[in-house]
């Protein structure tokens, strides 16, 4: 459940972008960038907490580990979208390069 909360918080950052600027190329109000930082912080915090919590309660499983890594892959995409918007890359070459670099 904690893993899903981390993924949802990262998705909220991308949803906020879609509400203000779908093209990733125009500057946004400053509170949107602050919400990016909060969403990324919460996502990373929940990601760090979930493994520790599972080990402490002896609820570790291969399925949980697979789900954690899958959610991490999605959250990396979400973070790269937020970074692309922050630097106003748009949907072009630099956004694809950033996403590829983060995924590798």
C-alpha cells in the first residue's frame, strides 16, 4: 500500500502539469514548482519506507519486490516529465533524451 501511495504522489505532480500546460513548454506559476518538489519528496519517502516496513513486519515477498521495482520505473518517467516541464523542453528531442538517460 505504501508503494502505491508513492506512485500516486508522483502521478499527482504530472496531473498538475496537465492541468496547467500539456505541451511542457511554457513557464508555470511558482506554486506548481513547489508542488513538484513536494510530490517528488513524498514519492521518494514512501519508496524508502515501504521496503523497511516490509522487512520489519516480515511481509517481504517476490511479488512485493516486483511491484516496488515496477512502481519505481513509472515514477522515474513521472519525474522526467516534471523535469522536462521545469526546463521547458517541450515534447522534443531533449525530453526524449532525458527520459532515455533516466531509464538507462
